[in-house]
C-alpha cells in the first residue's frame, strides 16, 4: 500500500514539475524577447511551441535521474533545493546540447539561462507548496496508516513519541509487541509477543512495523524477521546507536552494501569553507565595532592592577591540538601559584574587582575574536578546556573527546542554554554533541542571535 501511495505521489510531483517547466519555458521566451528585444528579431512562437515536447521529455529524464521522485512516507519535506538545481542544471545541459546538435532556430542562450533560473525556482516553490498541503491533510487523517512497534523499552517509546509528534507522516502507533517479562511501555499497550506479530498485524490492520530494540537484543532480529516474513507490511529498523556514540548516525550505501556512519567531521569540505568565511566576515565586523570597548577595557586592566593586559591560557581545540586562548586578565598574576589549575568559584579572591565585573558580563572573552581571526577558534562551537581538565573529563564522561571534532567557539549551544561556569558538565557535553550532530550555518546564526539576547551576563560566570 505504501509503495502504491509513493508511486502516486511521485506521479503527482512529476505532473506538477512538468507544468512548471512548461510555464517557465514560455515565460523565459516572453521575458527575453518582450522586455529585451533582440536586434536580430524575435523568434516565431511556433518554434518555441515545437521545441516544448522534446524539452518535457528531457525534463522527465533529468528529474528522475536527479532523484526528485524518491518519495517515502517517513521522509519529511525534502531539503531538496540542491536536488532541484541539480535536476535543472542537467536539463539545461541536455537542452543546450540537443539544440546545438539539431541546429534549432530557437536557441537563445539568454532565454535558456532565464529558463534554467525560472524553472528551478518554480519547481522548488511548487514542491514546497505540495508538501505543505500533503502535511496538512496527513495531519488530519488523510492517507492514514497504522504502525506497530517491536520492543516496548526506551527505543520503542522514542519511536512512539516521534510518530505522535510528527503527524505529517499520517501514521498512528497503535501498540507494541514484546515479551511480558520485558519492561513495558508507559504510553502504548502491549498487543502480544514477538511470536504473535503476524496475528497482531492482521488483527489491527498494520501497515508499518518499527523494530526498536536495544543493542543488547539484536540477537533476536532473525526471529523477528522470520515472524514478519508472511505479512505484507513495510519494516523499518531503528538502530540503537545514538546511545553510545552521542552523534547522529548517517546511512550510506556503497555498491549495495549499507554503512552506518557513527562518526565523521561535519565541517569537512564546503561547510568548513562556509563556516570559516562567516567567522572572518562577522569576526572582522565585531572587532571593528568593539575595538573602542576593548581599548577602554585594556586601559582599565592596566591601570587597576599590576601585570599584563592580556592573559594567554593553553586550551584544547580542534583535533586535540593546543592553542593559546586570549582573555583580558581578570585575576592576579600569581593567581594559580598556590592552587594550581582550578575552576573559579563564587567570591573567588583571586579575581580583581574589574576582573569580576568583566567575567560577569563576559567582557574578558572579547580578545578571543583574535583567536577566531587566526583560525584557532570559531565564533560558535564547544567551549575549549585546559588540557588537564580535558584528560580528567575524558575519563569521566563518555563522548567528551568528540567535542574536538570541530573548532572551539566563543559561544555555543550549551552556553545559550545556561550551561556555563560551574554547572552540569554532562548537560554541557550533551549540548555540544547535539550542536555537532545538527550543525548548519543557520544554527550558528541562531546561536549568535541567542548570545546577544541571553548570553552576555550569567549568574554562574565568576
């Protein structure tokens, strides 16, 4: 049933895309020769009409090759702008090549460039609209499906909550199957045992089965698949990997062999270049705007206590490399002579009066903009720690070392949610791993905006 609905939806998208392509084809012609008349004259409209059938055939081939019609109920509104431009680019190349080969009379390069832009933008907008309409109707019961969950523990409850939260899938989790002795779900009824999957699925008209077992029970998978072999339902395995990796897994396929990527640097390639460009642009602007404030703070530090203006402290950054993090000096020069490396405490007598004020308002962190410009840090990322603490925390907290997959930051997801200073280190690491797993330029911008709104002053900064 799901396969049939996916095929129907794919045909709906194809029909809509071809309508958009037709409109873009004529609109590009009218835009080019209506707004910017050519000195060589205007091609006859019948030439444009005559070329349209071939364009639509090439469009169908291009769109399918680009993967625009890989439709599935569990796939949220695709982030498909890149795929749409890929499909439009392929169509553009095919149309140009065909026009050159056939020596068509209608082969305006400007019109074809306009067609590429209008077609890509039109398809992206139309598909976004269709997805919104589909989500609306699915959320109100259209194309409804019933789901059964294998496993009533933590993973099973996670799947149930996810289905309930994302009603755009049109799925309803009706219950779970598991052995009576196992921990039972608090949010769904147990409908039977694993051996009774076929009977339960038939009785409750199940369309979709989610296998959501903890890793320790993966030896039961052959038994489960055997029980599912005689019923016509879609089956999804929900891998229990985030619990021990802390990072969102990604599925890849090479020559038909699936691979679950448990760890990779999310800032490789163009994302790394984009993040670095943002750091340089916004970091330069921040230095320019804040330079008067930094100059006044430097003068105040020099006049209120003996010692240097800046304090360079060794911190652990990307890939575990050490770098010197700059701060305005907020403590006495001999602050750690007796104590050694320790975290600051409330009322810490090592702080100067000005230093206590700067720490409360995070003003002592401003020189780290220079670390951003030199590439040791980023504007956004996990806060760096000293090597002595890194080694200690690495032994205490699973996944702590994964924070060093990305550059350290001046601010981060943990800081804007209040986990800074002497607060729960485990919650801080969880926030850092969430940031690494879900990183995007937009998330960085969101964190920067939240920092301006919430992050300058904090009760735990001392």
